[in-house]
């Protein structure tokens, strides 16, 4: 039988923010293929866990832990639980992030000039420092073990500027709406954190790559969808399972020679 280059069987994978829309998808896809998944999420109450993973019959291959990625002690405590349950992880998906939804308070989505300083700090704290800390703690342990794969989740808004024209309909409605700056800046930071760590950890066989996504359908309003989809060559937002294949690719031997790269999956958003 042919070797399965894409196997993730028996791999222990830490997913930060794994109770969110995409993290749940990654968790299900990985468990379905025989991986063991530890979720580090700051909002890991029983109801949310049941909502996200209840009734899937995945019991012993899923560990959901209450971990704040901005807090080193919390990450270390989470990792100790993973170690005690399954040993040293094989992979880390830095997926937890803060973004301002269109429904956020007006000043969060207002003009650049008055974007609140504390919002900048909060977004940077989770999206950039949280990734740095998880890499130090979880990635550091994988480096010590001499193997691993780290995926840093980025966004098209970390590669190029948000296209503020697609939010024009909000401004026409009277609100001074702009997609805010902190998310973009925080996601850009990951591109070079990835390259830094890819070269730093290459001698210890830990691969580090960025995975960049376009927007995912999540019942956004009609006007937003019209503007967004017109801007995408493939003409639609991503389905929430559209990125699972790339995650499996980056965690498996199929990408054994890939490190320091950025895999962009965006329906063509950045192609024109
Ligand atoms: N959904 C999209 O359209 C889209 C597009 C491009 C990129 N992305 C990226 O994909 C990733 C997942 O996005 P999503 O839409 O599933 O997000 P989401 O908001 O649904 O989930 C994020 C999760 O992170 C957790 N979290 C927040 N702060 C945390 C902290 N300090 N410590 C631990 N966990 C914390 C939240 O509880 C939540 O479960 C993010 O990195 C996001 O930037 C998403």
C-alpha cells in the first residue's frame, strides 16, 4: 500500500483558540484522522465545550483546557496537562486571536486617528505576544524533543491592507466605519516571527510556517457579503472547513521540506 504522506495519526496537536469557529474545524478534522488534540482556550466553560464538541463521540482524543495565551504560567500549566496525558506535543497551531467584529463599539471601528490605544494593546497582547509565548513554551519543548511543526495563523489583512471600500456601505449609513489597524499589524508580526523561528529551530527539526486565510462565511450581513465576494476572484467567502486540508498538509510529512513559508488560501483575494 502507498505511504500516506498526509498522515497525522497519533500526533499530539495543541490548538490555541480551539473553541472558535475555525479551531473547532481543525480539531474535528485532526481527530477524525487519528490525532490527539489539546485545545488551549481562554473561554473553556463546559457549555461552550459541549456546544462545540458535544455529541461527536471523540472523548479520549480531545483535551480542552482553560489557558490564556497571554499568560506564561497558564500556558505552562496547560502544557503540563498535555504532557501528563499524551507526552510532548508534535505540533502547535497558534490560532487564538482577537478581531473587532463589525458589531464592535463604534470607536473600535472608527477612524485610524482615534483608534483606542488600549485596543491596540489588547489585540497585540493576544495576537502577537500570545503567539510568541506559546512558541517559547510549547515550541521550546518540541525543539528539545527534536521534532515538531508550528503553524502561525495569519490573515489576508496581515499581508495587504483591508480594502476599506467594502465597508463603504457602513459609512454611507452614517457610521465612520473602518476595519481597524491593530489586527492587521498584529498578523503581519507573525510573518517574520515565523521566519525567525524557522531558521532558529531548523537544526532541531521544528518546522515553522504561516498559514494565511481569507474571510470565512459566518452569517455576515448581505451588503458586506456582496462587497466582499465581489472582491474575491473565486466569488465567495471561505467555508469553515476550507482550511482543514492545509492544516493537515502542514502538520504531516507531505510538507517535510517546508519551513519559514507562508501558505496563502484566500480565494484569490491577494492575486489582483
Ligand atoms: N474567521 C475568519 O474570517 C478569519 C479570516 C482570516 C484569518 N482568521 C484567523 O483564524 C484564526 C481563527 O479565527 P476564528 O474566526 O475561528 O476566531 P474565533 O473568534 O471564532 O475564535 C478565537 C478563539 O480564540 C480564543 N481566545 C481569545 N483570546 C484568547 C486568549 N487570550 N487565550 C486563549 N484563547 C483565546 C477565543 O475564546 C475563541 O475561542 C484567527 O487567528 C483569525 O485571525 C480568521
